[in-house]
């Protein structure tokens, strides 16, 4: 019996890849575990190991082929005793012709962009008053914008250094610190052991000692190991010392849900850190804000928790070509103007809110979208100003509702703009359970565009309940 | 303080035929299961993080042979092998990997978070090092209740640098808790080699300042593992307190399915595979002793491939969890207060 060899998915977010090299040729005997090919994924070059044994009967996708879809048949293996000449692929999947400059495997309709390659919705970009008129822009991924921010600040200030697990030689678990080791060396780009509580505290101490650490958590889930140092040492010392001793330090890393990684690896910590006086908390959405705010965070004389989103790292946005693009911390941004309802979100939810606004526009509802950008300080003034115009509010967060960011915004709006509200505010959020692994349950649990549209329709009394 | 600076010890072949074949079967089941899991991941049927145990099979297989009813096991996210060794149905494990209702956690936990009350397998933990105090707590409960059960707490060389490991060591030794710490030193924590992360690379010595006995073991030799394991478990069971076993082992695959593993040379992996593979090594011993022929072992492999295929089929046929499961198991109902 012959066995089809399929294009494997080698990362949680991979949908297609380049078959860069065949390491075996037709007629070669293959044992399980042998490396048969190399493919390039969205993140790295990976080796493909054979699972079954037999003879490589036919190569169906030539090396150098780009855009090979996951699960396309790339070769056929003949098992023991079978005539290699006879085998045919069993699945009538998309096998590309085996010529060297082959076209990408039959391009089907482009799947909904998702996960790492999330598309930035084409919302009318409002000019940022902090960016001078006539500035040119370059499309940059959030990942590279963050990297550039760190590199620029490290060039500017010798006391800035980066520390964390796999940040140096591995180039970052999510490649955010890519090439920093090469430029700045091991003194300033420091690989740590897996000891979050220890290196977070060490970072705070180094800040007391006059350095400006950027502490990367591989993800914020692991910062829970270190939360005591962040809150008890970093956030409170300035106050406890009567203003003598503060610390200028950035704690950064991906926050929130990734893709199917389960309850212990998928949490939004915005409201956790937002609760704490003595901290600044930032959660940007697009690449320009990620860059401008990270640079501001590094220069800030206070401890700053900088919450990134793994599922936005690969998304490109226009970033201004400025020598020193730096933004004020604590200012929300109106991403889209509207008159009927205000949608407020941060981080990845801003993208969903913009998509929801597009859908709502088609339904005749004009939504204004506000990107909070900063969680603490929280720019309630911008939100209230918007609500005074739209009279309706929907808050959007990836985290749990209970004691969440939405609750805080609603409380501010109710106390400061009660008379302007035409409907009780609505909150969009994750379901009140730990994040499940199963695909269907995970999808039910996480908030998305449809939830925002439904909430907006509800506060506009389009849908009566 | 007696700590033995020893690496590989040649295994005595006093093991019986039945035992050797049992080990062979158990290790091969893990290997084939993991290969299949890797394949299903490649097909997009398993998602998220998936950490394969290929190369390390001798560790859990040898240690499991030292346990008796009621003993507990706990480990990190690289847990499929531990579950199979504990006797869990491959179908339930694979269906958890695919996130289906037939999975051990009804599909709600996934690869890194699996548990079995019935088999005293306490997880399956995604946070590096967290299982070490938990395993120590299981030992505390054992001692408290007065039985002679022992807990095994497995963790990696990278986890061995977490502070809570040493807090656990101190309490376990202070209170003579019946726990065996099994450090699976596969030489890398993600892309970081032991030497790049550890001031003391002989991890079995990490208990010295807590007065905990430690020993290095050839973790690629199931008989050596079992011999060391029996000694350690006996020690803990007899009330003398904790014991550390550092298993020198190796993972063949990347850290998780999405790790390109550029931090080590292909030759390094190939060398271990060809010269130190735990399954090939045992196979040689079995054949040499005349316990089975190459063909008989091939038949075992066939049989195991069948079991694994059934598990994979089950894991794809089992339906997704019912939508109502989203809301269950958050808290237990309070009964009869
Ligand atoms: C507290 C914490 N920090 C970081 C991680 C990310 N992470 C997962 S596994 C791993 C490496 C652990 O290596 P090791 O303990 O040697 O175990 P192995 O993977 O080799 O089995 C890291 C850094 C995590 N899950 N938890
Ligand atoms: Mg390791």
C-alpha cells in the first residue's frame, strides 16, 4: 500500500509554506525519522521527518515551490515490496506538477486571513496629530516595529538592555528580539534561565542600580511567576521610599489568547495590572503605536507593563518614517469616526471593532472606534467625549468581564456622562470560564466581530431582546 | 553526603524475558504514538503546542515499573508518554490531543493539560516548574494519611532552574516527604543548552544543600532507569524522605512542533539516534539473549501500530465536545453542607 506524504503544518498559525528543498530523491529508501525535505513556514525553515518507511516513489511538488497548502500531497511513498513505478497519490488533493519553477499549488479562494497573518482592516486611517504632515510611511509588522523600537532606544541609551528567555541566541521565541544580539552583543541582550520570578526581580534591582531593563516574558502567562516583583517591588518602591527610589523598567511580551494553547497559556492581563497604582500599562493595536509607545515606555522613569499580542505580530501596518517616532502614554486614539455608537477596545479587539464598524456601516449604523492604547492611565476623557456624541457605548476586551476593563470604562462613563447615555452600555468579553482547548469551545469562548456587531445593534435598539 | 558522579552504567541483564518484552512494548507504544501525533499535527488535526517525547521513552517506562497501586505521577507539558506509561488508553490520550469529547479531559485541556484520577496521574502542567511543588504536596498528603505511597515528580533541565523547585526541595527534606524528583535532562530547554542556563550542570547535585540524595542515571537505558528508580522509590517509601534522579536523556524532535531546532547540529541528533536509542538498545539485548527474533519483534511493532492507528481513528471520529461543556467544571457543586 502506498502512503501519501502531505505538506505538514509546522506551527499553530501556518496555512501554506515553501517547499524549499528535497533531501531525498525518487527511488531513495526512507526510514521513519529520516529528514526528507525542508520547508519554510511563516516563521522559520523546518525539516520534515518521515513517519512511515518505504521507498520514495514520486515527488509531486518540486523544490522551490511557494505557497504549498498544508495537507497538499507532496510525494508518495511505496511501502515494502511495492513497485515504486505503480503508485499514485490516493487523495485527489492539490498536487502541484513536478517542474522546478512550478506555479504555486492551485490557488483556491484565499481563506479568511486569520491568526498570525491577520489582515489589518482597511479603515479610514485618521491622521495622528503627533505625526507631522507630509510624513511618509512604511508597511511594517508589529513584530518588527517592536524590534525597531528597542534597537533605536538601545542605540540612544547605553543603559537600556534586554533580558529574558530565548531573547538572544534563539532570536526570541516569537522573533521579536531578532538580530538584537548581533547588533548589541551578549552584554546587552541577555538570555536568562527559566526563572521568571528571579529575573524580574533582578531587573527591578538593576533598575534601582541605574539601568533601564527591558524584561521580556516569553508570554505574560509566565509573568504570573513574577507578579510579586512587578507589583510589590517595581510598582510600590517609589511610594514607599518617599520618592527616593523608583525604577525605570519595561516588562513586555505577548498577552492574551494565542491559538489553541489552552487555559494556562491564554489570558488577558490588562485588568490585572491595570488595577495597580505605581504601574503604567500599555496595550497597543497597530505597529505605529507599538513602536511609538514602546519607545516611550523605555524612556519613562516608571515601571511599565507592555502587553503585546502574539496574533498581531505578523500583521503589517503603516509606520511613520521618522527618526524618533515616540507617542505620549495615556492617550487613546479615535481610529474611525462615527455618530451612532462608540466601540472602545484595546490590542487585538481594536481590529475586530474596526471590522465590526465596517459591517455596521453596511447596516446603516455609524460606529466610532476608539483604541485605548493605554490601560493605565486610562484616557476616559476621549471615551466620554465620544459618548457625548454617539450616546451609546460598547466596550470590547479579550479578557473576562468580571472586574474587567469594560467595567471600569462603564463606571467612568456612567458617573461622568450619565445624562448622555441613550442605552445601558454593553460589554463584549471572553466567556467567564478558563479558555478551553477544543476548537469549537475555544471559538465560543473568545469574543469576535460578530459579538461586537450584536452588542452594537443591541445598544442601538435595532435588536430588541 | 553521598552523591554519585556517574553517567552511563552498563545494565545487568538479570531482567526476565517477560519484563524485557514488556519494556519493549511500552516504549514502542510511546514512540509510535508520538510519531502519529506529529503526523496529525502536521495535518492540522492537533493544534496549539504539542511536545513530543520521542527519545525519552526509557525514562517513564523504567520508572513506572517501580511504582505500586496508589503511587502518583505528575509532570509538565511533555506528558503523552507519562500517560501511556501509567496505563491510560491511547484513544483517550489521542482524542484529547485532537480536542474531542472522547479525550481524557473531554477535549478541554489539550496536549499540555491532561489528567487521570483513576490512574493517579495528576497532569499535565503548562507552567514550567509548577508541577514540582504539586508533586511534593501529593507526597505530603501520602505521609499525612499514613500510607506508604510515593509520588514521582518529573521535570526538565530547564525547569530545574525555577525557584519553586528549591522551595520544594527544602520542605520535602525538612519533612521527609516520600517524593522522588525525576529530572529529565534532555540537554535542552527549548533552544537553551544546560550549560548556557545552569551554573551547576550536574543536576543531581542540586539537592546537596538540602541534604537530598541524588544520582545520575543513563536515561537511554530502561534497565538502568529501573534499577535506580527502585532504589529511590524504596528509599522514599521507607520514610527516609525525598530522592533526586537525574536522567540523562535526549529529545529527538524540536521542543514543540514549531521549533526549527537550529541550536543543535543534525549530527548530534543522529549520533544519539544511532548509538543510544533506548528502543534499539533494548531490541539488541532481547535478540542477543535469544528472547525473541527480529521477526517476532516486527510483529509486536505491527500490533502496536494497529493500536495507535485505532487511537488516531478514534481521535478523529470522536465528536467535538458538546457546546454545553463550555460552562461545566468551573466550580464543583457544593453538596450536603
Ligand atoms: C513559567 C514558564 N516559563 C516559560 C515557559 C515556556 N516554556 C515552555 S517549555 C520551556 C522549556 C522547558 O525546558 P525543560 O524544563 O528542559 O523541559 P523539556 O521541554 O526539555 O522537556 C519553556 C521555556 C513556560 N511554559 N512556563
Ligand atoms: Mg529539557
